[in-house]
C-alpha cells in the first residue's frame, strides 16, 4: 500500500497526477456491486413486466456510458481510451438483489479502476431510477474492486487485502 496520496502536491493542493513517463500497458479492472430490493420488484425486472421496459438492458447501457464518462464526473481522473467495457447484471432471487459485475480494459498509462467502479454504480443507480416508483427502499451495497492488472504495480486481487 502506498504511503502517500498521489493526488496532492508538496503544498497539499489537489492536482492531476502526471502519467506522461509511465509505460503504456494493457490494464484491466473488475468491480462488483448489488442492489437489494423487494421480491416483487425483482420479479417485475426478471419477468420484463416493468412499465418502463427492459430494466437490465437499459442499466447495462447506462453502466457502459458511465465508464466512458468517468473523467467528466471525477475531477482528477485522466481521460482514457477504453478498449472494452463488459457489464453483467444477474438477478439473485435468493437475495432479492441484482448483482452487477464490470470488467473494463484499456491500453494506457493509468489504470481503469475508477471507470469500472463508475460502471457498476451507474448501472445500479439506473435500476434504482427505473424502479423507484414501486420500491423506494432499494439499497446499493457491496460495491468494490475485485481485481486489477497492468502497470507498474502489476496484479492485485481483493483476496490479497490485509
């Protein structure tokens, strides 16, 4: 774990990290999250009977768009040319939840963790937005990085966390 925050200069001011001297490598980040809801809400999503349409299909597109728009939302993120965004949304009836997993890739000088996290959160927020009229008590949880690869620090997986 790094001993210092990289987004602050010597004066303690926020700045965008200079990645110009970093090597271009293949980078990937995989993230996950869940949205918990009432069983009837999940049933509507799974059966496709929600009046707003294909909730999971729209959420998938929203998550992909969220990954692409990350530097517009998070001030110190670098604009990155993403090469792939894979977003899976899986209903979990035993948990009254929808599980979201995103994998984001690029060939670049900085990682794609923020883009992958944004993809999951925007997808889950879209589910909330589409279903809030029938279930305002939905809760998004368990959002986090599962693994990342590429760059100077190499591969990291959540299991390595200590």
